[in-house]
């Protein structure tokens, strides 16, 4: 598996702005034995529970000594490079756990499906694997995850969404989900709050643009809340205006941003369209604004040595994200192990470790309760009062009032082209860790900032 992980990682670092081709929803079941990390990050302590009868139904085979976990992942769609690296981090985590005794002796195997970021594929593959697995350890995309929510409820199945939609904090939607990280809406408040309160306090106007749907419009809603709280005038409103497959919309959005003369620009989109919009605005002489956007809009290829926008993007961009990064002290042990495995510096590995850590905590608690049925694993996850990630991400709680448990802490970064070129960073330099802006701290969560459907 080492060679495969390295290939996936390079697809992130070198894939630049192109969606990967190929795929076809193929399934991979992996039971690794070779450790990739020299220590387990945030792994719960081994159980001291005496031998007991463990209830099981799907995905846990006590006789074979295995736990199977489903992964519904966009490996070759628009977020393929990012998600491939995330799964490399997940695999590295479980490699280490399995090499050190697994979950009380049970080895964790990943059953992976490439959904290509297509909702129908997501539903189809869920139905194909649901009787093989005890939980869905990764589900790429909000509409995709929403599409299987009724089936998750019917099956009593836990899923960990790879999407930071604010609605996942709403009990009406998340009965079978455990979200993590700063929701898009809060992330926008955090990052724009940092720009206005700390980095660039003299700005008075903001331009906002996004793709349609949960990701873009949840983020745009947060940007508008930030603008209102900070007294910023929205001089261009392109919420939902970016259609990634329509080049004309990208030009129209770039023209709108340039014409607005905004001090701050918030763009919630895919990496390829971010680079297109930024590049077109730059070509029109728009060089004075501070640009930003949610984490999925960023790609380290923007500041790669051969990138035509490297210098301008480095000077003009400050971003937010959900975890620590490759160069952080918290990632030191894992960083050495990834380097030893021949993998390049990529920040997204950490997200995979975070997702795996949440599931690990739930599996350990379910085992200790004697109930490793799907319903038992779900109940265990929902009772977790605190999941600590050893400094890789802010701790999470799944027990309590949504306004108290919603994640408000995030990370603020600047591009780091020098570190990327030297191989000492994944292209980012953290300037704030576990940061909460004043407006994000004051935000009262009563429901999703953007309503799906």
C-alpha cells in the first residue's frame, strides 16, 4: 500500500488544477499491516475491559478479527486530489492502529468506493456496501450525504461527512452524523473577522462570490453575516453565480469583482475556478484587494514554482482552514513517517487522521459497552463528550446543545511558496492556530445558515 499512498499524495501535490481522469466507482478493501506512522495521533487508550460478550451485526467479525468501514469518497471528481490525500491520511492512521493491536485485537479494513462526486453514485455505492460495514468513515459532499441520510437512519448507521456544511450541527439533520471542523458559515466569519480585526483593518468594502449549493452559499451566508457585523459594504454580490463548467460565468464574476473595487474578496468555489477568477482579475490590473475563501477553494499549486499567479497570490491571499498543517509541531511524528514512506508534504493528510480518530474513539467506546452493532457504534459516537486530536485540530464534542458544540475555532494561513519549493511545507504557513474571531464567538447558532433544498 505504500506505493499507492505515495501516488495518491503526488496527485495532490502535482495534480495542480485539473480533475483526475479515470476511475469508475471501483471498490478497494484494504487490511494493511505495515505501519506508516510512528505513533498514533489521539488514539484512545487500550481497553482494560474484561472478556465479555460483544454484540455485532454488520461489518464486525469477531471470529475473523476484522472491522470493516465504508468510505464513500470523491477520488476522481472535482475534489479528487484533496480527497485522495485525505484517504492517505486515514489509511496511515489505521495502518498504525492495526500494527499496534487494532481495536482490542480487531483489525480495521476500509471498503472504499469512488463516487466521483455524483449523488446517484453515492446512493448506489452506499447500498452496495451497507451490509458489509459497521459505519461510513467518510462521506464526501453535502448533497451526497443528505441523499443517504434517510437510509442511514433506517439502517442505524453512523457516517462522518467530509463537508463543513453548518446544517450538520442541526439535530434535525445530523442524527446519524458526527461533523467536525469549523462550518463554512462560521469559517467565513472567522477568516473575514481576522482580516478586518487583525491583518487588514483599514478595509471598508467586500466582494462575495460562490458556487451554488450548500458549500458555496453556506460560506457566502457567513461572509454576509461577517460583513454586517463588521460594518463592511458588500459592493459585489455573486452568491451562487459561479458555475464551474461555464467559463462565461467565471469571466462575469471576475469582471464584477474588478468593477467593485472591493478591499476584501471572498470566493467560495473549487480550486480550478478560484485560480481562473483570480487570474482574470489580476490580468485586468486588480491588485490592491486582499483575497480569501474557505479551505476547499485553496490548492498549493497556486504557489508552486511554475505557477503564473504565485507571486500575486502569495501577496494578496490569506486563508482559513480546519486543521493544523504539515509543518506544525503537532504533526512532527507523522511527518517523519510520511517522509520515510516517500510521500511529499501535503496538509490534507491531517484531515484523514482527524476523521479516523473520531471513528476510533467511537469504536473503542462501543467495544467497551459490549455493543459493536451499527446502532451501538452510532450511539457511542453520539455520546462522545470530547475527542482530542493532539493539537492537529480543535477538540470536538458530540454531546450537548448545538450552539455549544458547534466548532468555532479554526486556523489562519498564508501561502508559503518557499516552503513548498523546498519540501518543508505543504504550501501553507500558519499565522493563527485555533483562532476564533470576535464575531464568530458571538454567533448564535439556531440552524443552518443556508437551507438545503
